[in-house]
């Protein structure tokens, strides 16, 4: 990737993987549709990953544009849904957006600014940076798991991230020409971080974002099994081929 020859971005693709989120989905989509993206065009790609709660029917009726609706017949996992969304994206920049309202789309301007001023190729939205008055709530066990996983991530990648497993991973789409992504579940996060750390000359930065955690009784899906799987993925992809 030659940053000096990279043209300024014109369009952002927001990729939203969805699995059984009908209770919040309309609210999330409205927030994404109305969220500011500075002077960029906006493309919203919604991938239903085999939902059985009504999310699929809602997504199939979304208007094009601004939405691209893609339906998986079976559940593949967050990573699998993201792979599909990335392959359908046409933006110069991609934002990963979860469908559960833990992350606020109004943070898009702070996530996109480093691309517009050409100071970054990848931006992570960190829940541990910035003004403490910004909404940030954590369940105790998820906070501990995040700290452990971020430490493991940094040791292996030699990065100095504060929040390696944040949802908000924003990157130039042409980065996908340099790496191949294969993880299908939440371990996508670990694979992505380990692989971008090995792309020569890539500029990676973090910006502060808001966060409002939800509990398992509210539909949160990631658990301890996923934490162990993330450790496996960090180790594997520290040494695996990029392409």
C-alpha cells in the first residue's frame, strides 16, 4: 500500500453484521443512516447472518439506496458476515458497526477525521481513551477479559493499543488487497489486528469513542468461549500468511 499515492476518500461503507437483533435493529439503522460522515458519501451494508427472530424480514425490506441488504441462509458468525459485507463494499473506507447499540454512530466523525487529513490507514475506536464523562460502561468480567486480551494482542503484534477488541475498526478498503481474512466468529478481531500489524508502513491509530455495554439478558452474545478462541486466533495469525 503506497500512502503517498492514495487519493482522498470519497465514500464510506458501513458494514453491519446482524444476528437476531430485531428488538434494536430499527433503532440502530436509523442512527447509522442519520449519523454524520463529514463530506463523504455513505453506503450502508447490512448482512443478516441467518437470523430467526424477524431481523431477516426487516433487512430484506430495506430500501436501496442507501442500504445494501445481504441474507445468509445459515449462521456463519460475525467474521463470516463481515467477510460478505466487505466483498460487497464500494467505499474507500470501511467502518465495522455492531447492531446492538453498544457503540454510538455519532462517533463517526472522530473515526473518519484521520483518513481525511491523511494521518492514518487504520483507526480503532477505543473505549479506554478520552474524557471520562463520555458514556462508558463495562460489565466487570468483560472489562477484565478485554484487558487480558489487549495485553496478549500487544505482546504478539508489538502494537500499543488500548482496546484491541473494540467493534470500531475503520480502515482503507484497499488494505484488503494486502491481507486475507478467514476467521468466521468473533475471533475476526484478533486475526485483523495481528495481520494489519505485519503490513509494512501501515499507520494505525486510536481515537476515543463512547460505549454503553449490555448484558446477556439483553442479548449480548460474546462469552468466555470466545475469549479463549481469541487467544488462539492471536497466536495463529501472528505467524500465519498474510495472503
